[in-house]
C-alpha cells in the first residue's frame, strides 16, 4: 500500500506541474508545448484513474 501512496503523490505532483506548464505555454502562445503538456496531462490522468481502480479492487477483496 505504501508503494501505491507514493505513486499517487508522484502522479499528483506531475499533474500539477503539467497544468502549470500548460497555463504558462498558453499565456506565452507556445502552442506546440501546450499540446505536449495536454497530452501528458491526459496520460497522467489515465494512470491516476487506473491506480484508483486498482486500489478499489484491492480494498474490495479484503
């Protein structure tokens, strides 16, 4: 469970940094960087969704 907690914290930090990066890229009109940031946000969001689904499955089994 400790591993899942650390993974969740790292995903949250990554999501926050990518959102800040996307905002900065939008404000400075650097649209390729904005597109890359948005893609990474979607990937990290999907990984967080899978983690939460896995945690639900683990806790239901107990």
